[in-house]
């Protein structure tokens, strides 16, 4: 039994596709199959169910997986035992949603690069749903996103910070002059909303539908910062995470509306696939990201 066989096993357990694993690790599909067959021969039991093109872990595979992860993780740490952070290399693949990208990326990467100067970072900015799919496919090591409360059974959750979702308007707009309003006061207003898959957008639209309140969605964006700037300069409203508008509100450019019948919380979270082996380079990025998130998002 060899370490690289266990590493292949972990990848197949996560991605459930021999061809994709070969593409990621730089092997042919036949080589991946041969390595898994050799491992099964040495273990003395089948590790995967192979039904058509579908691959799933057998009970033996489920039981082996935590041991394989521990062995591979220990082997990597032993390999890096005498290396300083400065001497480590490799690549860390990070996904992040746009609303957090401008707030945390620059400082996190600057701090991380000072600590791990030889590690390459591949950064993907996308929506929450797409980032989760990329984690499942094994094309990302970790993702920082905003969503409903994370499922610890589905993900390895490293950082979770609760964030209020707020409704904002231009400070000079008539509705901003009211101290207390209800959702019904927003009837027929023009809204700039985030992409259709954003959980807080879905919540807001459902809330308006439940109370039979019509509003106009004039624009859908992925960029929370762009939505905030448009509200600053026009008579639009928007539904956004508090961290993305707090600076503009402090500067008096927008007002966070006190909507009595609207209260919603989402969660900024850094997650990994539960089968992901966390090497020192990934752990270091998680540590640096956490420091910046705590400073920027916990408003």
C-alpha cells in the first residue's frame, strides 16, 4: 500500500469520477483504475461500487476513508516537517463570492504571501451555488461564501459568522426620511437585487410574495459593491449583507431602512469538502482569512 494510492482513493471518494480525478492528478483514467484495483487487492475488499458510470463508496470504503485521510495528511506534514512556511510550495485554489472579494482578498493574500512566498494562489470569484459545485468536483480547495446556516454533515466548516441582511436606499430619497416602515411601504419601489440564486434575494422575494406586495426588480447583479454605488446615485433600493454597505452608510451615502417586518440573517462561512486533506499551505490560508474576516465582516 502506497501513499499515492491512498491519495487517489481520497480524490475518487470525493469526486466519484475516475476520469475527472485523472485529469486533476495528471494520470490517465486507466491508471487511476489500476491504482484503485491494486489498493483493493492489498486491502482485500472492494472500496467502490461501480454501477455503469456511477461510483460510490462501499461500506469498506467508508470505513477506510478516515484512516486514509489521516495517513496522507500525516505524510504531507512529515514531508514539510523541516520546512519553514517560506520554503513550502504548491498551489492553493480558493473560491470567494463577489460581495466578500473586495473586502477581504487583498489583505488576506498580502499577509499570506508574506508567510508563504512560494505558494501560488488560484482565485475564483463566483456565486455561492457555483462555488459549492466546484468544491464537490474537487476543483477548489476551499470557498468563502454567504449562505444559510452551513450543514456540518455536508461540509467541513472552518469559519462561520452571522451577518444581518438589510434594505438600503439613497439617503436623500423620500423613503429614507421615515423612521419606521413596513414592507408594504416598499410597494412599487425599484430594486437592484443580487443574482437569482442568492439565498437572501430568494428570502426577500418570497417575503414580498407572501404579503402580496408588488415591487420592480430593475437589475440583477453579482456585484454587491456595484449595487450599493447605484443606490448611492439613484432612487433605487437594494437588499444586501450589512458588511457590504456599512461604510457607505457611515458616510451618509445610503440609509439602512428600519423595516419592522423584515429581519433576516445569513452566514459568511469558509468551507471545505469533508474529504479534503488539509495540508499546511491550505491551513495557513484559512488562518489568514479568518483574521481578516473577523475584522471586516463582524460589524
